[in-house]
């Protein structure tokens, strides 16, 4: 059998498969103005899918962005789910809080925390979370270790922008973020405590389940 030949723009098709609502579009626009990193629409749809199919009630997000990701997670997660979202930039948290409130998300359903990421996640409880979403590159190896500690058995880790839009797959790319993501991917792949896979949605997504 001959190898399959790619025809058409699969990435564009995937990104247009889901439709962002008014608040997601507004959050994305806000994020573009302040330089926040948000998931692509297809990755947002994936987050919604995972939150729904795992019935994730306790969610940690590292890298709040402008709130786009949180809105997708709220759409999929149970109505009593709680999101703890962490970011180094207070402006990101402010934007996310505003868009959550405008979209009708109860203040009881989210905690927005700003500060040193490692210090904050180091204080989160062991084995207490169903889903951890990571969107930062700094100290990613340490964050992966903390994610394993925080997740319940069977819990899911999502690393958005895992492939840096293709740079991770290019061995000539040696910038800090690319190396950080490359090392984190390798550590998960080689760790038998994780079951993992990589998707090429957005800038690349790594999915891992805590065994």
C-alpha cells in the first residue's frame, strides 16, 4: 500500500473546526494587545474535550494568558469544577478575571494567582487535581515533576505550545524555550510513570496521563 499523501491544509481545517464565542474572541483580542500566550482555537477545543471527558473538577493552569484557555475549560468541565490559574503577570490575571466575570463564570469557580510559578505550585496539594495545563517554558522540567505530584492517578497533563510551532523538532534550534520544551518532552517520554502522546494542533500539544 502506498503512503498516504497529505492534501489540503489540515491545520487550517482543524483550527476552523471549532467556533469561539464572543467572550473567547474578546479575550483573544485582549491577549494580543498585552502579548499574552493563549491556545489556538483547535487547542481550546481540545481542552474543552479533555475537561468534559475526564469530568475534571480540580484544574490547575500554569500560564493564565488572557483567559481564553480558562473559558474553554469552563465550557467542558462540570459546573462545580474549580480552576486555579497561575501567571507571573498581574495584567494577565486582571484580563482573565474581567472576561470570566463578563461571561458569567461564578467567582467561586476560579482562583487567579500571580507570582513566582515554582513557589506557588510548590504549595499545591499532592494528588488533588484531575487536570494540569501548562503553557510556559521556564523551569518546565520542575513543573512537570510538580504536575505528577499534584495529579491524581489517572489525571491528565497538557503541555500547550509543546513543540514551539516546530522549533522543537529542528535540532538546529537551541534557544532557551526550545531546549526547555525538548528536555521536558524527553523526560516524560522516558518516564514509565507517564503514558503520553504528542499532537500537532496549534504550536504542538503533549498529552500525558499519570499511571
